[in-house]
C-alpha cells in the first residue's frame, strides 16, 4: 500500500519535520515559509515549493480548488488542496495527495476525473492517496495533459463534496519541481 507523506516526515530533522508538519496540515505558504519552506515559483493555479537542501530536499506542487461544492449538511471545512511531491532521500517521485479539509468517511474512496479519465484513491483520515507509485505516475501524466480536474469525496458525516481544480500551469510547475529536486525525466 502507498504510504502517506505524513509517515516519513518523522525521519527528518526537527526543523524540517516541523515545516513539513505545518505544510501537511494546511497552513498558508507564508506561515510555512518562515519555518524553512522556500516558495520557488507560481504557475497560474499551481505553486512550487522546496524544503531542505541536497539529498534531503522535498519539492512539491501545491494547488487549491477553484470551486468547492457540497451536497448535504456540512460544518466548517478546513484547507482543501492537492500536492504532488518528490522526496529525494526516499527516492519518492510524483506522490499525489489530496487533502479534503474534513475527515473522509472510513474506508471510502475519492473519485478523480481529469478530462474523462477516472481514478480512485484510498482515504486515510482527511487525505486521499493513490494505491502505489505507478498509479501516482499515471495520475500525474493525466494532470499534465488535462485542463481541469474534479475530485469527489464523502465526509465522515456523509456529505458529498466536489472540488474543481484548474490544471492550468500544472505542467510548468511539474517541470520546476523536477528541476528543483534534480529529477531527470
């Protein structure tokens, strides 16, 4: 099973681990940047960030939905976003994580639709993941080729959400994290 980004963070230094912790829990880039995350560039709907140096680098793309919609009664929703991450030390490439801003229904799946291509991701708490590195790579290829992405999830309270993401700038942002983390295609 694919391991969520949050588990390996414990292996990093306290300062780097704290920055990654802040990143995972949806604080703004300015708040995280103060703890060691460097915002490299923005490409339309996507921003590129780098944590650490040399073989301890973590490079990621961060995107937020353009439109949030819900069906059913829901309470307040926290930060909602998608990240695609490279972790040099662990040789992790293109790890996709979707943070819902709520806790997903236990054992539910998240549906992702990119220009008619459909993907299912498993959930763990408030985050959805592809089941393995191969699925991550296929999802990233679709994101690079697509124009928009719709993510559908179900909260622990039964609320169905549909989040609409623009993929404008994703390809350029992906090229930049590859460059920042020394990934050759």
